[in-house]
C-alpha cells in the first residue's frame, strides 16, 4: 500500500529532554554555524511583536556573556558528537514550547523553518505567527 505521507524527520531535544525540537538537517546546519562563530557563541531563539501575523521568530548568535539569569539554556549534541547551546527567555518559551526547527537546502523556501503547535495562524513567509 502506497502512502503519500512522507515520514517525519528525526528530531532531537536538548540533553535534558526539553527545549525545542530540532531536525537532523537543522542540527547539522546549526552545529556548522556555531563552530564558525566560535566557542563562546550560543544561539538565542525567541519571539517578538511584529510580522505579518502579529509575532515573529528571532534567531541570532550571541556571546555566552549575554545569558540572562532567567534564560533557559539547552545543550544539544549532533550524532557526529558536535554540541551547541540554545538559549531562550521565559516569555518567548511560552509561545515556542514544543516548536520544531527544520532546515532545508531548497532554492525556494529553503533555510530554517519553524513548525509551532501553539500557533493558531501562520504567514506564508514562515517566520510570523499568531496565538
């Protein structure tokens, strides 16, 4: 029996079993980018007001000295043994808990993609949502 549904990509959580879900392709890309940025760099993921649907995702590399006391810090490790850390502020975490981060090399629609189970509305740009 043929099915048109493709299998979901393998996802990774942080070593403590929490944090956002990251697909294997996104893990490889993030590990590569973190290595290029240097040892003291972390990936800050969050949300801010704005965008087509009211809120938009943010992703940026920050120095480890930019960790705030209330930030959640998650450690991820690739299958190849590379590790990197992702930080998120508690307010953003309310909106993105359970979110899946994927990466695609496609020419159209490529890059990092967010799948957020908390979003009630998303925009075609893929980086804006409403709850």
